[in-house]
C-alpha cells in the first residue's frame, strides 16, 4: 500500500556532503513521523533522525550538528542533508514510517560510503 523510494546515496570523501531523499507513494496520512535509519555490516539498524508531521525533529548524538532532516508534505518527500561526513557514517540508509493501523514500512536502502 505504501512504498518508500530512496535516492541520493553515493561515494564521497570525508568532509563532503550528501542529500538523501525518500519519496512516499500511497497514503501516509495516518503516520505521525518519517525516520532515517542506518545499518553498517555486522551492526544492528539504528535510527539516526526523525521528523513528525508537525516538524519536530530528533537526532542521534553522533550526527547532531552535521545532519538535518526535513520534509516537503506537498510532495510526500523526506530529506536527510548530511554534512561533514565521516568514515563511520558509512552504512546503508533506510527510510521508515509507521502506521498504527497498517504497521511498519521500509525503503529499499541507499548506500553511503565515506572514504579516508
């Protein structure tokens, strides 16, 4: 019913920037937040940023001051602006949302690799 399609990943050097996008198709009117998670090989998938329908944001401590989450409700799209990237930011990044009536929805993931 809901499909989340991500884009914007790639290979960059430390200190550079990327912007990830997550476009939602189908109705997300019954969801309160959109989230970004990431998973590196051998580690669990952890939330890095979240934004509610009202615009309230959350960031994990390791990305505060460097990452910014935003949303364009007219396009059902969520963004993650990632600045000052570090090698430890390398991971597959996933878009996520939750509906109390329909459950969890996940994007396919987009690879972010930071060299040096």
